[in-house]
C-alpha cells in the first residue's frame, strides 16, 4: 500500500522543484469532471463510428434481402419450415441457411450479415449507454430493437414463408436506418455548462 504521508511529501517536493504551487485535493476534484466528460465524448465518437458502419451494413442487407425476395428460390422442405415451436424452428432454419449446400449462397450472406447487425447494434447500444448522451442512448437502443425485430421476422419468413414478415422487415429496416442517421447528426461532444452566476 502507498504511504499517504510519503505521497504528499513527494508532491510537495516536485512542486517546490518546479516552482509551482503544489496540487491540492480540490485541484484533483476539479480535473475529475473534465476527464469524465472527455471519456464520454470518446465513447460517443466511437458510437458514431459504429452507427455509420451499421448504416452501410443495413443498406447492403437491404440489397441482399431484395435479391433473396425476388430471385432466390428457397425450398419449403428445409429443416425448421412449418415448425410449431418458433424458436426451435428459427434455429434450424438459420442453421440450414448458413450451413446447407442446398441453401442459396445469397441467403447465407443475408442471414450472416443479419447476425452481425444484431451483435453490432447491441454493442452500439452499450457504447451509447456508457457515453451518457440521451439522444445517442434512445436512438441506439431503438435501433437495436428494430434490428432484433427484423431478425425475428426474417427467421419467421424462413419458417412460414409469409409475405407479411418480409413487409415488416422492410419497415423495421427503415426505422433502424432513421435511428442511426439521428446518431450521425447529433454532436458527439458534450457541451460544457456555463458556471452559475
């Protein structure tokens, strides 16, 4: 353990040698909020970078999804199709899409990118919460929920081949894009408050 008396003496000795006033506990406290603000600003900058990356990935995902919807032929006899248990069926359907040689390759890319989007959106929500910026937090959390909802509808589409699931996916895609555009338009730096008169 560090000896408090020895640490204080060393601080005084360094201050005397440099000809400056020795730092006090109040000086350390004054530096605290500034360091905390800078740390939150760095997290918000990182959140904006992730929002931009996820926005690009969402646009690519939209293109892949349109191709799958219009041109890919998905057999109706794959594992998970028509399952009574949604979650078990979704697991088997997504696993089939990612691993089966009978699944269209474009579907494998579409499902894989969807999994990346889910993980990336959750990480962005964590960054936003740690950055403590209300606008970032709301947009990131809502964006993650929209992407999760789109993922569930994508799995449901594989399970039951309902056009309504494809339509809901498109709506949730647009909502998630809007959330990440909001993050990019918000300033990442926290404005300092003027001292009270």
